[in-house]
C-alpha cells in the first residue's frame, strides 16, 4: 500500500486519514456513515454548525435549507447531437434516482420539489458529437428546483456540456448513469449572474470498465455550492474529477467532492484549482475519498491548489482520505494555498517581461492543466476569455 500526504494549508482545519478518529477533542465521523435519504423530512434543518454546513454562509442560501417554496421554474434547453434522445418525464419515472441518494437537506428538498425532469440518453455502441444542456435561471428573487439525468448506455462515447446562466435561486440533482464500457465526459459551467444562488448535487454511477471525466468550472453567482459524488458498480471503473473556480469580492464558491470506492480495481483522480481576489472572496474545497474493505486494487489521488491574488480573500481546503484495506495500488492527497510564486515572477521579470504581464502568465499557467483537458474548443476559449476578464478586473 502506498499512501502519500502533502499539505501546505493556509490556516485550515486538519484533515483525516481514517474514519472515526479523534482530532483534538472532536471526533471525525467516517464518510461511510454519512446519512442519505430521498425524504426531506428525514433531515433536520441545518443551523450551520454541522460538519457539512460549517463553511457555508447559511443566511445567503435564500432559505433553501429550510424549505423555500418554489415560485417559478428554470428553462432547460438541449442542443442534442444526432442520435441522442431527449425526454421530459414526470417525477415518477422509474429511471430517476438510480445514480445516488440525496446526502443533505437541500438535495432532498430538490428531489421532493421538482415536478418534471429532463433525461438525456446517449445511445449504446455509438460515439456522438457534443451535446449542450443550457439551464437558465428563473429570474432575480425567484426560487426553482430541478432534476437532470444523463444516461450513457453500454459502450457509448460522448461529451455533454451543462451551461448554467441567468439569475435566481436554484437547487437541483444531476445524475450521470455511465453504462459498462461507456466513456462520458461532462463539462459543467456555472456562469451565473451576480445575484444567483445555486446548490447542486451531482451523482455519478459507473458500470464495469466505465470511464467518467467530470469537469466543473465555477465563475459566476453570489453563492454556488456543488457536491459531486462518484460510486462504482463494477470493476475497472475510472473517474477523473477536475475543477476550476475564480472567486471575486463577496463570492462564496464551495465544492465538495466524494469518491466512494466500494468495488475492487477502480481508479479515481481529483484535481481542483482556484483563484481568489477581492474583499471577502471565499472558496471552499472539501475532498473526501473512501476506500472500503472490498475495494482492493484501488488507485486514487486528490489535489487542491488555491492562488490568493489580493488581501481579504480566504480559501479553505480540506482533503480527507479513509482507507479500510491495505491491498491497494496507491492513495494520496495534497493541498496548497498561497500567493504568487516570487521565484516565477523573478524568472519572468529577469527576462524583460513587465510585472503585470508576468502575473497574468503565472495565473494562466496555474489554470493551464485544467483548461487543456476541456474537450470542447468553444468552451475552452470562452473560459480563457472569462479568466482574462477576471485578471483585468484586479489589474493583475
């Protein structure tokens, strides 16, 4: 068994290497014991002190956590590639809910409150062109709930872009059902207006020898909280979770990944990178990986890096790794938060590059690894332009 740890945290909470151990005087519960339910009433209304809510500014959730009533609905538009099936179904459709069960009250509220769901099916034994699902908010001050399911049938190969934009308050569950031998690539863009609140749970269920690449890009919104969860149902599953986020003054961007290795000989890799600028910009990344006793031959690693561009910004980063078997290929995690690398700046300036341009190059290089892996050139170019605009705003 190989277990590696590298931590350079910026005033952050200690992280765990096993379930149920003591941290000072506080007992850290195993991720395996995390409660899930489709019944919203099975969850208590959170007050903000609970472990899964302690970083979230509860007053800015627009009452999603205590049962805000829906006042409108979002608009869902699908630009489907040839051969892709798109359906609007009622909440009683038997396919819904198979990828995962809500793990917090807002996710359960979203499950209880949606009236119809969009199901996108990628046909088996077929490689199709990219499909784009655009979700437009209900409007400023409006509350909406939703449900989306992406189904990649056996040996399907496809790219799906989820594009979120507009105003309003929105909570939803998104399911990814990846069949045996299928290859599904997802790019989820959160480009909300400044007022928007979005709380979303992504549930991915991977079949035997399935490959799942999930990239989250979070730029807009007042408060965005995303929870991607991956589970395996057969050997040989491979999941890559990537994230890029850029927080401005006053924004709260929170990402909470969980990879549940309950099946042998599966792989996961998690890489999230964020930049922050402006007063009270706040990012949170919680990375949970659980290797259960039956998951022999697992290979996993998770990395979070944050680049603080100005004073007054705060990044919280907490990697957690639980291992219940010694028969694994390798497991590790790393977390780092800091400012510009002075050596990099010096190197560039020594070669005649002005400081402002040098800073831009450092930030671009910081995000380059994630941007390169975005499979849709149009989306990649759009995000590069958005990052450039963010850097112009701060004068970097």
